């Protein structure tokens, strides 16, 4: 009889909310790194803002890092649950990213400078066909 599985029965399609989030079996972030000076950017560039060079390499960034600074946001746009933790994370091996700290109660007792975190992905929305929009945040590393 052959394979009668319809394409929509294979499962939902996942789409990253930002270009620099790579999904799959090993989700990770990538950056455009200037070949001349090493400056890194999350978005595609025509020229380096630091030195003006025009050659870039795409490099994978580490999934782990440490909280550099953070704030607990208590008032947000309509539809955005608050409070939540917004932070800057220094990635192991270089790079820095602004992101939310997720999967943690947003209180000062639960987060601190230097806290070890790891990349985590989550579904932010699903369309009528079951396709998922995926975003990223950082969660505390397991002790």
C-alpha cells in the first residue's frame, strides 16, 4: 500500500524567533565575528562597526555563561507576564547577550551577579497549523 502518512502528520515545524538562534537537536546561538578585529554581532553586517572591515565568519557561541547584570521588571507591555528577570549574560568563551532569565522565581533571593546559567528554548506561540515560534532565554545551571 505504501506510505500514506500525510505531511501534516509528521509534526509541527519550529521556527526561531531570531535568526541567530539555531534549533534542532542541539540549540545554540551564533554570531557574526569580524575577521579583522574579532568584534561580534548577532545581526548580519555589511561592515564592522568597530573597524570597518567587511569580512565576517559565523561562529557558534557557548550555551553557558554567567549573569553580568540583571533587573527584575515589574511593569511590562500588555500580554507580557510580569515580573520577569532581564539580564546580560557573559558567555563562556566570549560574547555577551541580553536575555531573560527563565524557569526561576523572579526575586532578588533567587538570582545574583555571577550566577551560572545555560541556554534554554521555549515555545512562544503556535499557529493554527501547529507550527511553533521558538524563543530563547537562560536558566540556572543545575547544581
